[in-house]
C-alpha cells in the first residue's frame, strides 16, 4: 500500500469536527494556543487524537490558510510532519519538504502556516525521549531537540507514517470521546523507540537552527505582545517597531519570513479570528456582537462586519445566533 493509500485509509477513524481551532488541544500538554485564519471559509477543522502517558499524536485537517502558534508544556518535545506534502506549509518560517520532521522544544513555542493542511503533530515527554535515545545510543549525548529538522528519506518517511497510522488504529479500540482515543502502552513504547532511532540516525544531518530566522521569530512575538498591551487604544506600526527594537523594513521582513504576511495584515486577521473565537465561546457567550468588537478595540462596526463576512462566509451576527440557538 502506497503512502497516499495509507493516509486515505485512516479516514475510517472518527474525526472531531469544530470551528474553534485550538479547542482540540484541551486537556493536552499545551500551555497556549493561538490560531489566525488568513484564507476565506467557515474555518472548520477535523482532528483525531491518540493519547498515551508519554506520547500524544494529533492529526489535523484544515482547509483555509491558517497560522497557528503553539506553546507546549516545557516538559514535552513537539514534532511536526505533513501527511500530504504541500510546498506552502511553513514551520517557524521554514518551508516543508517531503520527508521533513520539524522538532521544537522552545519555551516560546512554534508557529505553523499553510492551507489545505493535513498534518501530524507528535508530543513526547522530554524525559522519556531522552531515556529512549540514550538506551539506543549506549549513553551518548542526546541530539538537539529544538530548531532542527529531520530530513528523512522515502523509506524512513514511509516507516514513520505507517507507524503513526498503526498507532492511531490501535488507539481506535479505546475511545475517550469523539475524535480522541487512548494509546495502548505497548504501542506507545514501540513508536517512541522508532522515533528515537530515526532521530539518532539523522542527528548528523539535522539542519541547525537558522539564527536569523530565530531572531525573526522573537521580533514577531515582541510585536504581537506590544499589540496586545495596547489593544483598547489601537496600535501603530511605529509603536510595534519601538516595542520590537527594529525599523519598519526589518519588522516587515521578519513577519514575511516567519508568517508570510505583513505585520498589520496579520494583526488584522488575528483580530478577526479572535472575534470569531469569542462569538463561538459556549462557556462565556457574548450578548452582542458590538460587545465583542469593542473588547477588541474595534470602533468601525460596519467595516468589521464586512471584513468578517468576507473572511468567514457569514455575518458576525449569524455566528452569534448559531451559538445562542444551541
């Protein structure tokens, strides 16, 4: 069975469907998640998750172009690979190539961007991964666990893909809720051993962290934090530059390097996505769309409603009405 057939056969498992991307990580070792929809569409996503004691596998499918920033628990290491290769998928600003597995354990988290995404996120408890690597290497030093990329060949990539799908199948026998399953302990151990072996075999060929891109990521996050601090008052490009310590040209370059979009366009899309998340919040539903807009520093309600409808294919009042009918 080829790689594409393996991926399609996995559709027999149950997905969890939703419109609030980020809610699927509830209860997992994730400290913070932020998603921004750039493409037009209702933003529906499909996920299925297999959870073990020291391993989490999350397959996610999203159609519109999305940017996601995830901050995992520092006790865990995150890996990401694409199941359907698309050349517009970025991980921390680096374009994915066939067979790439990105590794991150940065306390600041990682950022992904892409459209028509079919990705597999792998979370492994750091202490368990380090023990497995040392056991396989005879006590050798653990290779870097951040800012590196495993460049797997076709055989290695197929082996990892098959193991991930086999783990998902095994977990499907132990459902927790729709789209979420329990990983058997033996399956978890086998998968961690395989991944540790691949990391050891590729350690000499790992792509070292690009210091310029890492600096770009730090500048982007500084600008986003400055925007959040001034949300109720609005924020200018000059203020973002002051907060991040760079000029207009360099700030724009950093945003394009990491996110593929200009600073103000990203922050506008981010505000629209946050408005949608609040309108869809069942735990604290707003009374009026206007209340949500004002809480985000939005004063031009007509323009906001038009931009929202263009992005999400429905009026903000329709989104809120859908929630109040539930």
